[in-house]
């Protein structure tokens, strides 16, 4: 615990504007948390594996899409050991529809490391050393599974701090927000503190222009329809659907072309399909054997 937190002060040199006392800010967030609390299924567990899966699923994905898929995932892979022992193609197939398939690969790779180690890591340093786990995900696991303080700076938390402390400023850096998030985080009952911030932030996004757009780190997401990302997702789905017998490049090109033509876009050449397959293979999603592609 640092001295500033014990004394109820913001860190020296980064006092928010307009100035609000730290204790006043904490009390307001706690009240908002009680008022706006969402009884989400992953909040009913302290199992670090289950919380980790929810944190990964919730990255760049709406809560409504995760509720249901999270439960289904845990039915398929109930423990980190079950996930570690699963076939990659089965893990990717279960992930389909969630987007950003790299997340599924990272979950599998992490599960194998954790299973081999014999225990789920608890320290920030050990968590961020795992594939695909960044500082925010690690802090979320620590907060919600172990009630440990940390800098959980994700989009809804960022929204609250920008809205309450910097209502008129643009391009506010996470480097500036991070010490404020750390100072505000209490030493105990961290779990409910961050739930309160998440719920207040989600509510703010519905009633005011999204404050997180005033973050220097804000990136406007490009359209998925017709994008390279969409084609990659379609190719991976085709490979997974044919994972027992494999699929050749010309069939991938033809299937992609049908999808593109239905949307009024040009057909896909065999060369483009081959490049997409090679790109996925380099990232570990599939492999070529005897001219056919397998998940």
C-alpha cells in the first residue's frame, strides 16, 4: 500500500481536474456500483480459470454475446486441465462466432503452460508472462479471483475516469490515467470496486457520448464486412468444417467467392485464397499436407 492511498490522496503531480477528493470519488463509485450492479454469471465464481475465460471473451466483445458462450465453453472445457488436453481444432471450433480467433489459440497455449506448472499463477508478473495475457487481463484475474489490487484499466474503467475527472480534455493518455486508477483502487474488497467501475462505465456509454473516445489510446474499429479479417474468419471456418478430410485451396477460393458475390463484391482468386491460408498457417491455425489444408 502506498502512502498516497493510505492518506486518501491522489498521487502527487497527477491530481485530476477538476479536483475531486479521492475519498469522495470512491464513495461515489461505490454508490453507483450498488445502484447499477449487473448480476453477470462470471461474477458468481472466484475460480481463476473461469474468470480468465470471461476476461478473454469480453475483450472487444459485447457482454450480451459472452453470456451463454461462456457457460457453453465451461461445459466443453470445465477446467484448465480439460482445456490443456483439448485438440486445437476443437478449441477453435468452439470459439467460432466470438471473433479474434487468436484469443482462442492463446487460451489453449496458456492452459497447457498452467497445467504443466500445476497451479494457476497469482502474481501480475507471472500472469503477463503467459501468451495473450496483458496487464489489464492480469489485473482483472487478480481482482476478481484473488481480490488483489492492481491497475485494471479496460474500456469501461477508462470511461469512468475520463468522464468524472477529465470531462473537457481530449487525448488523455493511459500513462496519465494508470496512477490514478492505481491510487483509487482500495486495498480490500477490490472485486466489488472494479465491478462498480465496470457497471458505471457501461451505463455511461448508454447515456453520454462515449468518453473513451477522448483517450489517446482510442482506436476506431474498421468495418468487419468485406474486410481482410472477415475473409480470414471465413477461411478458418472452412478449414475447421473440413478438419477430418482437409480442404484444398481451390475449394476455399470457390466458397469465398460465393460469399463475396452474394454481398456484391468481386470473386476471390485462388492466389488470394492461398495467401490467406498461408497467413493462417504461419500463425498456427492450420497446416498444409499433400496439397490440402487441415486445422
